[in-house]
């Protein structure tokens, strides 16, 4: 029986890895690679090309985040993941054909729906329910998919763009996403549902969670750090190519380096999360994000730029992964789907607004300095919120 459970756990990690590889690694980190081509070919502003991500997440997150969490709690993560993979892949194919802002927003809307339904939310619930001991390690291994996908996609996108143009490259990536992630999602086994909590255990409803100050500190901290990460990643290629004049191949290598750093970050933070208080790990991650953004923005030479990229990648790697681990420790597993639906909705708002705000500041002032300063302040505020969190109870995360 234990061997059978181990097989299901291993396949669950593989499924989450491939879903995150495609939906987050390829789509979320791949789409900004094409922003400068869109600016040049279609004549749009930086704010306009980042507004697709912003507006779609502002619509999809509040409208569908909690519904997706309820669907996961009611039906399990597998079905939602299948729908999300198809929508995310189809969105990239649609975006490859756009020439107007209306269709750009429409397909970005489908991309955001794919992220909500097929990305971190079902993956986190899938792994949180399959694993008790070693949950941090499992989450870290699965979240390597983001790092691997994000590290490969700038290099693959650059090669495809050279041979097929940016539209053909974007279309090809959309098809590859579905081919990579869908088969495992079709065959993964639904995890066992968590047992009813004993008296005094994890809260059974979101009402009791919402009464706890820790929930708001967790939401604020994660929103600030995710906003800082998203604001950096969504604007970085625009900054390096259009403002600093870097060649496409050089920028592709640098973006890949960030995601290589994220692989190390996920492994390290997953390891630490099984051994240290998760609050300490979360504070470490958020501090790394705050400290590394100025390194990237102000680096005067390649050596410091590469160092900043690697350090930022380490923080990026742990950022998304630590949130569900901290939530499970603080509030238990019985409301995990709904809770993460709310938290990821809040994070999606921050991830939507921050990049567009940075781009708008660049368009207004002619420099990215005010925008990058805003991102540093956001990351620092996130770290401050984490310092106020309770340590939590490791025993509660096993309920």
C-alpha cells in the first residue's frame, strides 16, 4: 500500500512540475519576451503591452479565484488543471495573431483563466493533499518546473523568433505547452480528501480564517513580494532592450540566468522549509527579492548584472512556493483550496497592477528609476509583514 501511495505521489509531483513548467514557466515568463517586438511592430506603449497582463488578472482574479478554489475543494484539482492547460496554450496561439488591443486583451484574459485553473492553485492543492511529511521537498521539486520552463523559454523563444518570427514563435510555444502538460494531467490520480479535523484542529471554514490577523499579514506580505517580482519580470526585457540597448541574444541569456537561479532557490527553500520555521524561510526569500532588484537595475557591468540576476532568481524561486507552505502551517488543509483561491486572487491583483504601474512611470518620466524604486519599497513592505506573522504550528499542517 505504501509503495502504491509512493507511485501516486511521484506522479503527482511530475504532473505539477509539467503544469507549472508550461503555464508559469513558458506562458507567464515567456510572454514578456515578446513585449519589445509588439512595441516595435504595432507601435504600442510600454503601458499598453503590460496592461494585457494587468487587466486580465484584475478581471479574472476577483471573479474566478475563489470559484476556482471552491471547485478544487469540491471536485479535486485534476479536472481544473486540464481545463487550465488547454486555455493557457490556446491563449498563446491566439496572441500570436493579434493586431488590435481588443483581441490582445481577450486572449490575455484566456491566459489568466488558464493560470488560475491550471497553474499554482491546483498544483498546490494536489501536492498538499498527497504529502504530509516532506511537503516542502515535494513542493520544491514541482516548482522546479517554473524554473526549468522559465530558463528554457527565452532561449527557445529567441531561436524560434529567428526562424519563424515572433508570431510563429509564440504560436509554437502555445502548442508545445499543451503537448507537454496535458497527458500527465489526464492520468494523474485525484488525491485523498483531508479527514475532518478533530476538536481544536484546523478551522473548518473561511470565516474563522478571516478572523485571524495572520491571514491579512500573509496576504499583504505575499501581495507585496509577488508584485515586486512580477513588476521586475514583466518590465525587464523592455528595460534591457529598449532602454539599455542590449542585443536580443544577450537578454535571452540573462533572463534564462534568472530562472536558473530560481531552480537553485526552489531546491534550497524547499529544503529549508522542511527544517526551519517557515516564517524564517519566508522572511529570507522576501529579503532577497528586496535586495536584488537594485542590483539588476543599477548594475554598471555584466559581472554585477549576472550576480544580481542569479540572486534575484533565488528569491523568485522561493517566492510562490513558500506561500502555500506557510498557509498550510497557519490554517491547516481543510480549507486549503478556498484559502489559496483568495490569497492567489490577491496576489494576482498585485502581480497585475505593479508591472503596469512601473511601465506607466517609465512612459511618464522617461526612466525606469521611479518604477524600480517602487518595487524595492513593495518588497521591503512584504518582508515587514512577514516579521509580524506568528510562527505557526508544524503539527497543524499535518491535519
